[in-house]
């Protein structure tokens, strides 16, 4: 299962990098989205998936016993989702304003038409 997820992460990183190297701003935004999803999957895989209970210390005990879910990976993924959503929102506004100004999404036309 880990090999399958690692392959999926590699494919997402490759597709995201490929889209970011294209000449369209819209493809750049989609590439950023794929990179953020790949990063979330990577953090999730590194933290490990444990079918256990919540990491709460029972009343009267001083330490956790048995298997429990690691909350650090979940907190990092939640933070990454919020940050990637903010970057995506900024990118979409940038695409809209650029398209309104130039009537095209080609990155070559962003330099003002200079050769």
C-alpha cells in the first residue's frame, strides 16, 4: 500500500511540475494545486496510518498505552490545506486580473510585448 501511495505522490509531483512549466497561468495554478495535494499525501504517508484511538490520556493514567493516532501529521496537513487554499485564492484573483488586462493567459505577453 505504501508503494502505491508513493507512486501516486511521484505522479502528482511530476504532473504538477510539468503543468507549472507550461506557458499558461491557468496551468500554473493547476500545477500548484497538484503540488499541494502531493505534499499533503506525503505528510500523511510519513505520519503513518494507525487504526487506533484518539491520543487522549485516560483519567488516572500518566501515559498513553496501545496504538493511537499521531495528531502531528493531521495538524500539519490541516495547516497545509489552509495555506494552499489561500495561495489558490490569490492565484485565481491574479489570473482573473491578468486575463482582464491582457485578454490572454500566455506568460510571454506579461512582459509588455518586449522581444
